[in-house]
């Protein structure tokens, strides 16, 4: 996924237009200035003024290419969010931590339920708290988007996607718990340990995500990708194993593990977005 335009517009009209120019270039890769002007509904003269401003700060290069690093360099208050002393940013980090914590508890509860253990709180019982904490984060980001000049508000929008990712992980945990109840643990048999290994692989990925997001340790990306490859290998092996079961059991296992795979995907995506926010580069361009 690429950056998305904030759902709430900044207060100054020119900032809105500058954001539209950058994001339209990202989305359409226009060949000429005329094509870009047509897409935006602007005159070429006014567009030339905007492009000149964007090129001066390096956000757009020749050939109508957006420079990701330069865009984030122009939003230092948010790209350096993890070490900012401002009250608003400190509050946002704490709220993100609280949201991440409860959705990870939901994931752990789903693992415990699959393993035949009784969690202190089920994923379902934690869902209202997860929703509440996600709402608090989004409200904080709404305020930040309104009070932060472009391009900082684009970064705030990315944090909104990260918050939504955490909420989705909690939702998937609830779904996994529901499927586990339907399956019945005794019938899982030989694949039981294999599925638990995949759960554990997800938790290892989660540990990397927390360090990347909250400590800006982007050097963890290589380890995260290695763990992700290992999880996918185990998923492939699992689907080979479950072919020995009856069609109904295979369907339940496939559905549950697909939900587990999606949870892990959203953690990986969160780490990639966090790394890009911190250093202004796409993850594949980050030296680790």
C-alpha cells in the first residue's frame, strides 16, 4: 500500500492542493505536465508554480517522480515521532502502545484457546476494549491531521492505517477462536503442534514489529522477513498435512490458518509502514 491522503483536509487550501499533486503523481505516474494538469483539473501555469515548490524541497524530481525520503524529511515532527517530547506525540505513542497491547493479548488468547488452555480473557471479551482504544487513537490522529501542516498530516494518515491494522489483528483473533471452538481440539491430531508453531512464529514477528514501531529499530527488518519466510514455509507444510483429514476438517483448518496468515500479514505491513515513517524510505531501500 502507498501513502493515502488524510481523510480530513488541512486548514490551508494550498496545502490541500500540494498534497493532491504529490498523491496524483504517486497514483497515476503522468508522462507530461499536461496529463497531470488534466488529472488534477488545474491550469498548467498554476501547476508549474506548485511543482516548482515541490521540486525546491526535493519532494518531486524530474520526470514527475515523488521522492519518498524528501516528503518525510519535510515532516520531521512526525517522522521523528518516537523521540519527540511534545505532549501530543507522546500521547499518541502511548495510545498506540495500549492498542497494540490489547490486540496482541487477543492473538495470544486465540493461541491459548487453540492449544486447549483457558486464557484469562478470551479474544471476544477483549474486543470491546480493542475497539475503544482504536477509537481513541483515531481521535488523536484526527486532531493531529487538523493541526499539522502538510506533509506532516500525510504521516498522521499512515499512523491511522497502522491503528486499523492492529484492530484487524484483534478481529482475526476473534475469528480464529470461533473456528477453534467449532473444530474440537481432539480432532486436530497430528497438525496440532504445527499450527502452534505458526502461532509462535507470528509472536516472533510481533516482537520485531514492536521494536521497529516504538524504538525505530529498522535493522530488525531482515530478521522479520526471515521469520515471515519461515512461517510461510510452515503454512505450506501444514496444508500438505491436512489433506489427510475429511473435507469438513480440512475446510476448518484452512479457514483458520488463512485467518492466522492474515494476522501475520498485518503485523508485517505495520512494520514496513513504521520503518518508512521513521527513515523516509521504502523498506526495500533501507540498508540493514
